[in-house]
């Protein structure tokens, strides 16, 4: 059997095999029974093999390129063995995030030096970037930019720097990282529209970069960065607006809610294969893409809100608190409750579709977009933990191990095909139990 077909079938079969348990997720959430946070498992041989592959591909500059595949240019799509593959910020960020989640910081771990060089590469690009545009790099026409958004480098840089914040080995390095992080977050806030989207976010499926922007803002806030509350609210509202309450699912990204000004409409689809809508939009017409990104965005907003919820309860518990403070605290609790209800609805909508083969297949074959979608789902389910998470994690692990290449990499069969992104995203799926969850959110889950 063709390896690509076998890989696609394997992913579908294993995920469906765990559906019977997965469908109990929402009911369990409704009961609010006690749970514990997930204890990360040891790194597997497959994960270590994938990490070693990434290390072998790191450029002397500290960055990573696509790892092969096509690029776009002034004359359209460029393919072939001689296509230039310079290191870029986006691919460097996703590779760095995989190494970091595996336990490597710029000062500790087997690959500490590699992470330090990668952080240096990212910070240098951000520092050299102008102060007016949303870009943090002058490298253009990468697969990531073409397929999920031209600003993806900025969003990924903000995300990985937010997670590494506080882990630099010395004060000078920490100051440099924080300066780069503040600058990239500032760019996001400056160019974010009132509806939470970004002008010019033109791509095949910009819902991914929209989701990454939301995740970056929330992770930064969770790790002590002074993120504008208005920017968080806009990102939060953008994700919630994606819910189709009456239909029990999600609206196609970019239709009637501004999820991406780069929505591509009216492109013919392949007869509905892979759960594709009749008209493509900001999610390329693929239900998996919208559902996974928007659910992850709502989950991150809910995680961020737990600390605000705790502080609001403390204010209301003070009998002598001024009325203005009490009213503000109550408004916070009302908003938090709204987000929590949206989170429950989003999780329910995703879980209800896990029995649909077309939904799980995404576009119909594995690309970087599918791996990132599975990561979004995993990062949502790990928050709940329990048997439902274990079943999902096992099904993903079994199948990603099956389709791993002999050199330790993973490949994409459509759109994002570069091995750097596909390998790093697959590794992050396998390590979704290492997703950072704020202490306040962990306590609330228990």
C-alpha cells in the first residue's frame, strides 16, 4: 500500500477507535468532577529521533529553513532541487518550541546550546525589524507565509519567546529576550483590528495564524508580560464569534466575523473531500482547521481568565471593598463565565465531530496544517486530562510513530510540506502533555 495512503488511513482509524471514550468528554466537563493535571510522560525513542533530526538540520546561523519543498516568488510557485531554503523566523520558532517543550532551555538540557543559538537568531530578527509594520523579518515567500499567513513569523516568535521567558541563563540574555518579546507583542497589538483580526492576512488558511496570534497573546499574559487587556478581549471575542451555537459547531472562518481579511471565497473544492465546504474561506474550507484553532484559542483565553477570576473573587470577599471595585470584579466574573460556557460549547462541538472521517482527515492527506490542527486539539484536551486525554494521546502517538520517516522526520503531502515544520509540529503533538498550563488554571481544574 502507498505510504501516504497508509498514513492517512492509520490516522483516521486510530482516532475513530478512541471515539467511544472521547464522546464522554463534554458530559464529564458538565459534571465538574475532580481531575488532576497530566503528568508528562518520558520522551519516547520516536521523539528523541525526531529531535535529533531537527538538530541535524539547524543552520550555522542558529535558524532553520523549510526543510525542502516549494516556495512562491514573483513568477509564482517555484519547485525543484535547487530551490533556495534560507533560515526563516517561522520555521526556527516551531523547531525551537519543540526543543523547548522537550526540556531544553538556553541554559539547560541536551540541546541547550542549540536552543540558545535559535533564540539568538529569533531575537536578532525581531531587534532588526522596523517599528511600524507587523513584520519581524524581511524573508518572504515561505510555505508558512503563503499557506497560513504572512505575519505567522511575528505570531510564532511571540509564542515561543513567551514560553521561554524566564529561562535564559543570564540577566543580559533575559533582557534581550524580553525586549524582543515586548516588541513582537507590541506589533500584534498595534495592528490588531477591533474584531481581533489583521488587515492583509492573506493566505490559503489564515485561521491558523489568527489562532497563533491569540495563543501568543495569552501565553505572554500568562507568563507575566504586560499585554493590553483590550487586545486579549479582541482575540477572545474573535474566537467566541466563531461558534455556531444554533448549529452546534463552528462558522467557516472569515465568513461574517472577520477572522481573516485574507479569506479566499468561491474557490472550487474537490467534491467535499476531507470535510471541505462548498466555498473556501479563511480556513481553506476545511472544518478541522476552524474547529481546532478556535477551540484552542478559547481554551487559552479561559486559562488566562483563571487568574483574573481568582482576583475578582478575592475582591468580592472583602466586605469593605469599594462599590466600584466590586462592580468591576463582578463584570470580570460575568465575562469569565461567558468564556467558560463558550469553551464548553467549543469542546463539545469538536468532540462531536471526531466520528466523522472527513473531519479528521482535514484536507484529505497530511500536511503541516493537519499536524498543527491535532496539536490544537491535544493542547485543549490535556487541560482536562483523565481517560479522554489518554485515549487521544495514545491514538495520536501510535499513528505518528507509524508515519515517521526513517531519518526521524515527518513529511507533508500537501500545502505545508517542509520537513522542519511538519517534524516540529508532529513532535509537539507527541509532547502535548507538556503544554504549559497556568497554575491558577490547574488549581481550578482540580
